[in-house]
């Protein structure tokens, strides 16, 4: 979990209930210092469940309350499929990431 630029954050390969607490703390820390727009790079995510969806929604809500916006700037096929299931493709801001051959 490393910051990539001042306004883009990568959350690693797993957005699941197993990682939810640690990811929540990472997001809360970043939201406290986030600019008006926080971009998430989820291009490496290979495991994604409803806990990951909840984290994204909570981050989006927190930023919106502060007048900011959350954008998923890159998303793996796994994330895209998960967001489609929940009707949340509006979080996506980039074309589909290429999957390894």
C-alpha cells in the first residue's frame, strides 16, 4: 500500500474482509490529508468482495462530505466486475485495464 502521487493511492492486490481493517486505516489517514480529489489505483486488485465495496463507498461519502470526490482511476477486471454487480460503475473513471495475457 503505497502512495503513488500526492493525489493517487494504490491499495494493493486485495480488497476483502481479511484486509478491511488495515485498508480502512490507510484510507482514513489519506482522507485526512486528501486534496479535493482522491484517485485510487485498483489496477492490481485480484481479490475484491463486499467489504471492498463498503470501503470505497465510505471513502466516497467522506470525501463528498468534505467537498471532495473519490475517483477510481484504474481498476482491474475483478474490481470492474464487482462494481457492476453492485451497480457502482459510476465510481470508475478510466477505461478497462488490460489483463495480462
